[in-house]
C-alpha cells in the first residue's frame, strides 16, 4: 500500500477525523506494517499487550480458549477499518483473546508507548483516546449480547443433557425388566398361541414409562414427534416409500421357498400363519391389536430415543448416530423373544428412523410400521423363529 493510501486510510477512519495534517504525518511515522498469512496468529491470549493494530486488508477472527473443556471458541470477526488491541492504551492487562487471520491480511501496528509519547507532544492526538473509548464501549455492549446468547445456549444444552440422562435411565430400567423377565416369558411363549399376550403388557409398561418421562421433562410435544407440521409429507412418504419394501418382502419369501428346503412346504401368501383360528374376524382382531400398539412403540423408539439423541448430539453424523443407537437400544428389548426378532426389529428400525428424520412427525412412521407388520406377518406370513 502506497503512502497516499495510508494517508487516505487515516483520513477516512473516524478515529483520526479530528487530527491535523501534521499529526497524521506524525502518526504515520510511528506506524509499522504487519503482514499475516492465512491462519497465522497475530496475538495469543495471555500475552503481554504492547501494541494496537488497525486492519487495512483481510479478515481476522477472535478466539477464546475454554480452560475447562480445552475447546477454542470463535467469538467475533474483524474486518478492514476495525482496530485490534486498543485496550492496551488504557491498561497493561494481558491479551484477553487470540487473533488469527482468516485470509491474508495487512495491518498497521502502533506501539502504545509511542502513541502515549506522541499525545504528549500533540494535543489533538488525545482525540484518538476519546474515539477509542467510544468504540470500546460499543464492543463491550456487543460482547454482552454475545455472552447473553452464549449463556442462553448453554442453559439449553444443560436442559438437553438432563433430559437425555433421564430418558436413558428410563431405557435402562425398561431393558433391565426385559432381561429379568426373559426366562419366565420364554416359558409362557411355549404355552400361548402367539406373542400378542406378551407384547401387549410389555408395550403398556413401555408406554407408562414413556408418558411419565414426557410429563416430567416439560419439553414441548413437538420434540417427541407430536406435531401437525409436515403431516402431509410424513404420511405420503410413509406410504409410498414403504411400498417397495412390501414387494421386497414377497420377493424374499419367494426366494426362500425356491432355494431353501425348510420353506418349500410354505405358500407365498399365508394370512393365517400367526392365528390358530383361520377366520377373517380373528385376522382383523389380531392386526387391529398389532396396529393399536404401534404408536407406543414408535413414540419410544423414534419420538423419544431418536428425537432426543438428535437434539443432544452434535456434528454432521448426529442423525445417523441417533438412528443407529436408538434402534440398538430398542431392538435389545426384543432379545427375550429371539435373536432373529431383535435383528429384524433393528433392521426395520433403521428404515423407520431414516423416515422419521425427514419430517420429525410420527404419523408417517406409524403408518409405515403398520404396513410392514400387517403385510409381512398377516398377509405374506413371514414367520420369525422364537
């Protein structure tokens, strides 16, 4: 930058608007050029403060180090015309933050002691201190707003962490009950004709814990998927995205019948595979009961587990992680039936979790779950070993 450009910078900068031509020349004479490459550090937090900088070209970012978490937070960005380190003119405290170049940058550096000396020689230089004090007070107001927003965000994070802690406690209790009930439940399953007699009490138990959690969390219902937002999209996707899977179920059974001797005696469609009474009334009751408890299962797996994990986790992979972990927890609760059923619940849950992540509305996944269950078990007649 030429000398004329320096002079133009000083003239245009409000900090120097009250200076005479002689003072501007004197100010220019005590300034030094500083050039930074991208990501280069201008000053580090805790360093002794001796100089003030004026940005001529390039962008800089202000970074604060959190001693507790060892995380570096970007708290502000600076641009051409901004000043850096002006507090050194008022006290000798050390740097309160670090400054890094976002792009290649060009700055002017003026030593505070040189500026103090010049202010004693030229009376109008003292106007710089007045303008800097105004600018500093403005920065403090902005910093206060930023701090208030950060504090609000931190409070929200603490609430989310508390809520996620609660739901995992509930989940652990439920899974522990399932685990302790495994042996007597296996015995009961050898007596009853189907698992409805077992699954209904279990789902009631799950529902009780879930609704107790929702009530105690005091979170808005939309967090758990109780919302009319995106309801049309949710239902549309829940129906049409599931249709190809229904075809795959039929194809899978057809392949099993033709290539595995164990299934060669079965028919492609066996609507009464899960009912001893081969009547349409029994078929309707069985599927009605099944669909009646699907909302409770989806509320637990998607609305609570997956939804809160998405809210709690951070990073690009948080959605996929929440889908995987929530289904791992939920499918583990089905191990008492059999490993095959638990794996099936997990795999189907990956699809339902992805479907839920698109709208965060429970209507679509409830519809998809009912379609998959009724079609797979009560139309095609896919029997999972117990």
